[in-house]
């Protein structure tokens, strides 16, 4: 998987991806991350990459010329996706990450200020993506979220098993995890995790996933097919906790 990131701050992308799993994945050649400095392509004599918005209004808009020239310089493989990160985009999800992980190459455009000239979007962008309903200072932080979440789905970047059980892959949030020591500041690891009965542990984890989901993300349960056993457990739990569903 190749990521080609068009940005005014290549160092943000390159430094943040030079650690841990992403660093190893690059060393093994499983992913490649290139950062292209948009400013290198401006023909403005003052090296500017932004200008005032037509029609007036607050802030500056990134001009089309250096972005389009930067894009044309990288000669991306065909077909490829061109992502523009913006709070006006479609909401990014694990499903979206899974879809993107099937691509060979992804071009990512990071915006700044009040965004980029609409003609760039009309000319080359295939996906406008938002990573959530809040506004960041720049697209680089959102690009890193996309790069990280897609990379870990690329074959051999992480162990396949750990991707299977995690939050969102199953439709439920992940169960709580514990490691040594057995007791920390008076808090013990739940007894059931020590019993060695894997069927019982699986069931406990399933119930814990259900509880975490109902507490933190009840909206996820709308699209989730509960088993009869799940339903029975949740009804009993809600009765004892006096929760009205
Ligand atoms: N740029 C600024 N805010 C953003 C967001 N929420 N998602 C993606 N890109 C952004």
C-alpha cells in the first residue's frame, strides 16, 4: 500500500509515522508513505499557497494551482483514490478503512485555513472524508488517522487475530483487558479470567462487550444482531440496574 500525502507540512506526516508498527511496516516494505510539499509547486513569487476567498468572508483558501501541480507530479498508479480530509466530508468508519485497505495506492490531500479551492475537489478528489464532528487546525492529523487505521489492515502489518476481535470488527466494543500483576492497588483481576475455562471466559467477554457497548455506544446495538442469549442477558442486566431501554 502506498500513501502519497500532499501537504504543507510533510514533517508532520513523516515524523509521526516513523514509530512502532508503522515504522516496522515501512521497513518491511508492507506500506510506503511519501509526503509531497505543496509549497514546492507554487508559481507565486512569494511562495504563497493561499488567497482571500471570492465573495468575501473570514480566513484564507488554499489555491488550486500548487495542489494540482503537486498531484500531477506524483503520477499516481491507476486506478487510485484521492482523499481530501475535511470536516465537510463523509464520516470515517472502520468499514471505510476496510474498503480503503483494498487499494494499492491512496493520494491524500491535507487542507489548511478555510479549506481548498472547490475546483481541486471537482477535478481530482474521489472521497471527501471527515474523521469526526469537530474541527482540526489542519488535515495532517486526520490524514494520520486514515494512514494508521488503513495500514494496520494491510496484510502482515499486525497479527490477523488481533484485528478480528477488536472493537467495530465484531459490531460491539471490545471487552476489558487485564495483565499482570494480579492485584494492583487493591484492585484484582476478575476471577473468571484465571479459571482456565475458555468457554466461560468467551461468554464473560461477550457480556462485557455488550455492557461496554450499551454504556458507551448504545447506537451500535441498533444494527447489531443480538442472539437470544445476549438479549436475555441484557434484559436481566437492565432490570437489576433499573435501566429503561
Ligand atoms: N480537517 C479539519 N477538521 C477535520 C476533520 N474533522 N476531519 C477531517 N479533516 C479535517
